[in-house]
């Protein structure tokens, strides 16, 4: 598993974490290359379905990050997001989806270093846990596989 | 309209105690054996693992065995980008499948279903599945208030569509009617388990399902029913889910979905239901069947009218699954009786 | 029963309602919804323990909406559903006449939703400890075992959407599952599409589900959806102190927040 | 069919040294929908921009991805380029190859691959971009200036002089801020009060300026051009419209021993007071926390009895007023660490260790010693005085990593003032570096060292303790091989760190602006937008953004004022159209979105039949109020709300495009 390079997708808000990641850049803080950032106006905009879609498209880990409480550029988007994540995380965990792969964080525009650490930590952690295939594999339809699972009831 | 006919090639008996052996031999031969299983209130077909998992105590399985020919999702083609070019793969269905325990009405249903897919333009995957599937029917000993096979010209003794039909004749014996070459071939592979037998009269061993309505009369008058106001009243409870269609052995509607990205993808066929509001929704926003009563009418008329016109046969086999599964207690028998009453 | 029948007949006779939604016995003995429009039909009316279906779902049905005034027989779950629907702006004032039969077999006709609110407050539904136990058992399993459990359960889903159809809270004219630009939920009933569908449905029901568990009852594949609804309901109560279907106001767990909501999972 | 152009910028070596830009451009050519792809040294340069414009025209591009720096940096630049080439500017997106890739990763194949994937993500997004058109909103041509220090004064005067109305809010009883406390100012040693007071008076008398002292911002709603500010006017307990400022009340007030804020605690004041003689307005307020009347339930009331104009009004209540403003300038200034912050210097328990600001008061002619340098403990003139710079600043161990910028200069000034006043005295300055960047600043420090013979010691002071009435200052001289230095001082002045105001966090929340880790307000861009915040219409000036000296504060103030004036020069404002909108057909009208909207931008709209009867109610978004956070978008179950620029389709495409090759494993 040593050559496993995880795919990490980050959903970040434009004002805090995206800017924080920019700051990490201007500060030349080096971190793992496995991360791909998708920019949102606010964590409040982040649809929980996108997290599922990210796993479907092959992400091994997800970072969702926005402004610290009280710092939201739009006042309260992060608070609403926080509640959403509480519910979502509980539900996923109940369904046995590996919630260790989703990291929620607050990274402010000033926390370039925190961003760098966070990415490295997540990448290291996911490297330890290994690739996440069980969710994305759910979409696999075996050709002509009546017995393997395409029958009325799949086992 | 009687569709009871079918030529019987041979008669055998099978000790019920040998069923376990029979199943295990089939399993060992590498074929796929589907048997009824039960989970909670649901009976369904699933791969044989152990005789103890096999459910024998059912009037009718909740889910029809149509998946054997027409699964809820199946891949039609898949593609994959390889060195800059796209490689397309078509499905190949080679594994032989044996379905055990479907009811005589189901066998007729599957025959209708395969005729539908193979009639004019042969459907590739259904044809492959049909060729590779052997149906071992289990004649009904019991029935419930939702069974109405006799009202649509069938009976628990029907052998149409079956490859082998088993009837429990007591004394720990199944009476086996071998109807097709496929059935003959399967018996031959396990000949040690079967003893030769004479033709017997099955009627006394199978359930006597009462007649609920007169289908000949229904077919004759069906054109007059289109504008009946009974559709609206009777469909008020209908909530527009697809349960009835999905458990029905003869519902053939499907939807084609492409799941793809620029690198790889598949084209999938999956079940669809005329009960869904968006089933007939046009891109323009117009919906020719805008309300649920229209959809309900369409489903009933299709079973008893349109399929008679198009395929010269009813597409309802009286299995009663749609009645048992309906969340809102919709009952096709009630609807037909109401129509005939008017 | 007679008192109820008289009441329904009275409502119909006096044109206080143009249709009354209740229950009756079907041809096969199964209890099913009944839609009475004339007093002389009311003799068919049935109300008892077998009358399970949550009739609140019918207030969304376009064919029902055509009637100017609708009466409905509501059990406690239907009452909760109707109250929640009212809070969600789905029931016009003076449109519904809501009737219930209380534990002493008395027929109650509610004057407004405030009365329903206090009725519900006085008639708390006892928590089903068995279901909670089932949930705790699942939670005590390893994550992998839970995953196996749900993959087995949800892979059997045939996407008939009976769960959605029967649900009084699923009233969107266009469900997310029907959207294809983009395709949020995989249409085929493969396991991925099924997981997406049930997760999405639960997230959309969070803070709104009144836990009548109709979805679980009607599932042809016997998927234990009640585990999901019970779990999401107990989460709402534990995390945010919110139970759906309890009030007339539109402030639920997921459209409000507290500054000090817990966040120990956030780094 | 999309025809997307991909433009990969090397940013000189910034991207080019780590990412193989030519390879990225080559890979991008194969992405579906990409019609043109090229790399270039500096895409933002004139030739780079021309390159994009020509490609748009020549290849008839329907969308552009510029793979360069952060969109927070150059998105407007490249959108303008697209517009100049006839493409709707919102059909241009940027892939962040610099801040998010080349600067944070090492040169490697994986870095180039990541760059290509970032480009692919944005290509997938831009394919789904739609042309958008700016939104016009009216502008209220009144500015709100929060804080009446020199930065606020300059801002207010500049805006007022360009013909616009200004509302100034100052929390203390007088404007003037820290500058009014200073004695002389570096590097010219001119008297602070002499140059400031005329400006203060000008503010008070300017016809375009409404001044509210003893007032605070309560809340701010709305958006650029259309803010609604609620201001809390704290009860002064004195009717200023009647008061003639005679000062009798202050003179007679029996409570006299309140530490005087203006004198940095070195003097005292009464409970009814004017902060300083030149205060504007020069009328007293009652400090209710210390006034006997308020503390002891109506006992005393002496001032009321003696007031010749009957201006005292104990019954006054805090008042709230709401004003419409088009722009806000935050000039709330800074604070300094006290001597109690330093355990090694005795936790502030030695009276003769004082802060720089306290020294300013000692040196000020209007101060408690009337300008004589006398030490607080016994009023003696110190003969040996030590100044310590970087007290707290540049000290990660103290949590203050930054340089407070002004201390080097004011300590040099202090030493100089001391030497001018106490000719026989000895002055030493412990310093880490002397930061004297500024016009004639270095010369100023040299003068202190050379002409006024101030003893500059390069080294940190490790400890100060009292022994025999002397303060023993122990340090090292790092220029003498870390030779230990010990000075027996009579007085020590700490150049303590400049810090953010304690209220800055709560103010930032009221204003919806961001602040940095030290709670200084954050500017929109450290170099190119230093006076704006990330919230449109709210500007910054002065030390609330970072400690700065008077010339810097004043120039930033003028900068902020000119931003406001530029904003007010238009009758209508053009706003980014990245806002949410509702699909009326699918909205079911549950209105859960209403409660999540922080801007109250969601309204109810009635869908009516031809006969005028209401069929149903749906949500409607007010484009003037929506700020485009998208919280409603993610909440809406039927996905009936979408948002321009981050639409469902766009973000979905971005996510799904990420790991295409991974999905191969599942086929």
C-alpha cells in the first residue's frame, strides 16, 4: 500500500478556506499534492449530495472546510452547514459509510499553515486507511450477472 | 380464452427428500439455481445455498421471477477508453440458470414477457437469458383471496411456459411433467433422482381457485370502459408508486440510462412503471396522462385490452401480486368487477 | 364507530366537506383508504387498529385538491403529519376539516391547527424501545458489519418509490430523484442508486419526518426503513431537541442553528 | 457544442518552475470540449491578454479557462479580457495553478498532473457557465465612519470635502483618538495636538459631517450602497444642546480619583468629565459606572444642582437611531499591551515601568506632569532611563509574531525628548533591530544616537527587578559577543506591542467582515486592495487593520475616502450577478429557505391564475438583497433554488470530473 496515492477532494468556502489555501501558497507552505479544491461561495452552499458524488467519482477522502464560527462572510452559512454535517455524518455512520474519510474543519483566511497541516494529516490518515472503493463499487453492474446480484434480491 | 395448452414430453416422479440432492447437484454442476427465500414478509428468488434457506410455504412470491429474463438493472453495453480509443463490450450471458419454485401463472407470465421482447425485434439480452434459463414450476396447493388465475384462463395446473412442472402428489413425492427439451435435458443430467411415472390427473392435487370475474366478457366490452367514471373513483387511493409494475411478472416497461464519464461508462436498462407521473412526461412539459386515474386506467387496459390487440393474449396472469403489494390497497379485481357492474 | 359515521355523514350532508377521506374494508378484507362524497356511502367507513395508512398523504393528491373542502380522518401520525405540513405552508386555512377519534373513542373535530398542536402535545407517542434497541445493536457492530448489513438491505431496493408515495412529507412536485440536469441520483436500482436515494430521502426528511414508519410498512422488499427514520428522529431530538410534527411554526432543526451547536467533530 | 480555450500561465518561474505548463496545455487539448490550448510566460501581461483575446476571436471560443494564479487575484482581470474580446465575462474561469499547486508542491510529475486535473475541473465547469449580466442597485451617498481618531477624521473630511454626507461614530466622549494623546510626533517633533485639533474642529463644524460621540455601532444590515446602520447613542447624562461647556460640574464633582484614560492611567479625572481640554465636543459626559448618583441610587446630584444651564439629565437613556448609508469606513484604531503583560518585567507591579503611551503623556505639555519627565512612583526626575523595544512584538513565545512597526520610531523620539528635557540624564534603548524605514526616519534615529547621545544596545532585556529603589535592567549586548549588560535605571519605558482593539471581534461580526489571527481587520488584498474589506462597501483605514504611524494612517484614510467617493460618484451600483434564483415551476413553497437567508432576501410570490385567484405561493429572491451565499440552494429539497456561478450543474460537473480515471477500475 506504500505507493497508494489517495485522491482527496476539498469542498471549501471562497472567503476563508479558499483564501487560507491561497495564503498557504503565498507562504510557500508545502503539502501533499493529493488534494483537489472545489470552490464554493460558502459552506452553506455545499450540498450533502456532492459528498456522495465525490465518493462515487473515486475520492478516497473528503475535506469540507469553511470559516470559523462567527467568521462567516455571509454571517451564518457555516452554522447551517455545521448542523447539516452533524446529521449527515450520523446518518452515514449509521449506514456504515466510512466517515473517517470525511474531515470537517474550519480554516480561516489567516490559517495557511493550518491548511497545509490539515491536508498532510488527512493524506497521511487516508494512506493508512487505504483506498475507498466499497462505495463507488456499489455502482458496478456485472454484465449478465443474474446470480452475482442482479436478481430481484441482491446478496 | 384458454391458454392452458402445451405438449408434455414425459412424466416422472421425484422424492421430496431428494430435492436437497437435486439442488446440490445443480449447484455443483456450476449452474445458477434460483429458489424462493423469505425475509420478513417478503418472498423472493435468490441463489440456492442451503436447503434450509429455501422457502416452501408461500401462496405466491412477493417478487415475480421475471428478473431471470429481465433484471431490475442490466447492462446493455459498456465502453472504456483504452490508449485513446474506445473499446465497447457487449454482454455475454453464458451461465445456465434454473429457476425453481415459480408458480404456473408465473411461467405463463415469463412466456408473455419473452414473447414481448422476442416477438418482432429480438432483444439480445432477453434472448440470451431465455435460452439459458430452465423453469421448474411448482403447482399451487393453496391460494388466497387475491389469486385470480382462473379468471384469466389459467389454473394452478397450467403448464404453459414451464420447462418442468412439479406437483406435490402426497406420499413425499413430486409428480414431474417434463414439457420442453430444456426440461428433458435437465432431468437427464440428474436421471438418478427421477423415476418414471404414468400420466395422472393433477386436478385433485392442486388448488381450486374460484372464478372472480369473466374475462371473456371483459375483453369483449373493454372498449366501452375507457370513458367510465369508475377509473377516477377507484384510483383515488393510488399514490403513483411503481410497486405493482415492479412485482408484476408481465410488466415489461423499461428505461435506458447511460452512466458514463469521458473515460468509461455503461448503458443500463432498468425497470420503469406506467404508474409514475413522469413516465409519460414530455420534454415540452406536456403529459398525456397527467393524473393518476389516467395511469391506473392505462395499466388495467393494457393488461386486458391493448395486449389482446397487439399480442393476442392477456398480459395479466392473475398472480395477485399487485394487490398484495399495493401500499394503498388498490385491487384490480375490484376495479374489473366495478367496470362490469356498470 | 357509529358516532364517527354520524359525524362524517353530517359533515357531508351539511356541505361542510365535499369529500371525506377515511378507511373502509376492501374486497379482500384489507383495510384501504375510502373517499366518501355522499352521506349514503359512509356505512362503509371503518376505523380501528388495522387502519394504519397515514391519510395525510392524500392532501397533496391533485385529484383530492380539486374538491373545495376536504375532510380527513386522522390518526395521531396523520395529525402530526398535517401539523408539520401546515407549518410548511402546504395546507391552506379553512380547507381541511380534521377529525380524530381519541383513546376514549370520542370523536374530535379540530377547529384549527393550534388545537391540533395542543392535542399532539397531550398525546405523546411512546418511543418504541424495540426499535431503539435494534438501532443500538446496529451501532454496536463494527462499521464494516453495519455496511454489510445496509448493502444487503438496500441492494434489494427495486426503486418502486412506494416509500416516497406513501410519505405525507414527500410532497415535492419534482423530487430530486427525478432531476437529471444534473443526475443527482442514479436512476437504476443498483446499490449505488439505492444508497443515494435513501440517504437523500433521509436527509430531506431530517427534522421533518414524523416517524409514522409508513415507508417501512409498505416496502415490498421489506427494507427496514424504520431504522433510518427512527435514527434520524432520535438524532434530531438528541442533537437539537427537536421533534417534527409538534408545532405550527417553521423553525426546524435544519433551517435554524445555535451558535453553540456542538462541533467537536470539526477540526 | 462547447469550444473552450485553455490558457496556461507560467507566471514566470512561479508556476513554470514546478509545473510543466507546456505539458498541461498539451493534456488540456484532449479534454472533451477544449478547442484551443496554449501556455505562455505571463498571461496577465499585455501580450498574454492579447493572446487570449485573439484566440477567443480566432477560434470562436465559448468559454475560457485561464490556468494561472488564484481567482481571488486575477479573476476580474481575465474576465475583463474575455469581455474585451466580445465574450461574456462570466464565461471565463480560472484554475488556480499557483497558490493551490505550484507554490505548495515540489516539482514532480504528480504536480503537473494535478495542474492538469485542476484545469479539467474548470473546463467541465466553464462548459456549463452561462452569460451573466451585472445587477444595478441604487447608492445611498452617505458614508458611515466608525472611529474618530486621525484615520477617521481624515476619512470623514476627505469624503465630506468631496461633497458627500458623512456620519461619524466615536465611542468615547471626544474624537481625537490616540493621536490626541501624543506629545510630539516623529520625525519632525511637531506638537501632535497642534496639528490635530484644527482637524477635530473642522469635523465638528463641517456641514456634511454628522458627529455622534459616545456612540457605538449596534448592527449593520444590507449591502454595498444600501446599508442600514443602527447606532447606539450612549446616554451622556448631559444635554449637549444646552450645556455651554463651562466645566463647573467637573471641577465640583466629588468623585475625583478615577484613573484617567486620556492620561493612560497616569492621572485622574472626575465622574463627570471632558476627556481632555481640547476635546471635541468640549462638553462633559457622566461616567455612570463611577458616578455616585448612579451607583448609590440618586444620592449626590451635585452637578445637577450647580449646572448654570440645567444641562444635567440623569434620566437620559441609551438611544438607538437607524441611518441609511452607502458605505462604511472602519477606523477603530488599535490598543497596546499593558506592562502587566510581562512577567519578566514584574507584571506591571513596578510603578516606574511604563508603556510608551504613558511616556507620551509624561512628555506632553498637557499631561499630568505638564511635560516634565517625572517618574510615577515618587515624581522624581529620572536620571537614568531605559527604553525597551519589541516588548511583546516579534515574540512568538508571547503569541505576537509581528513587528508593531511604530515602536522603534517612538522610542527614539522618547529618548530624544527625554534628553532634551533632562540634559544630564542617561538614556539607553534596548533594541532587536532598528526599523526606521520612512522618509527621514533613519536620519531621525541617527540624530538620537549621534546628537543626543542615546545609548543603543542591541539585545533583549531578560529581566527587570527592583533593588534599593533602582530598577535593575539585565540584558545582553549582542554586538559585544552577548556581553551581559546591567543598567540601574530610575525608570523603564516599554515599547509594548500594538494589538487589536478588544472589541474588534464583535465589531467584525456586526459588520460581516473578516479579521486576521491577531484580530486586526483583514483587507481584501494585502497589496492591491489595502483599504477595502472582503465585504463590498466596507473600507478600512488606520491601525484597526495593523499598527501604523500617523502618515500611513492618514494616507490609508485618504485612500479609503477616495474609494468611498468613487463609489458615490455613481448613481447606480453594478453588482456581481452571482446570486440565487428560484425555479417557480418546481418550488413547492415550503419557505424553509426564508429562515436560512441571512439577508432576508427571500420573499413570497403568488402564482395567479388568469382570473387573478392565487394558485400557489412560491419563493422569490430579491436580487438587490441576495449576496450569493447559497445556503438556501443547498437547503432546498426539490433543488428549486440555484445560484449563478456555482450552479448545481457546475459544481456537479466539477466534482464528477475529478477522478475519471479512477472509475476505470470499476468497469
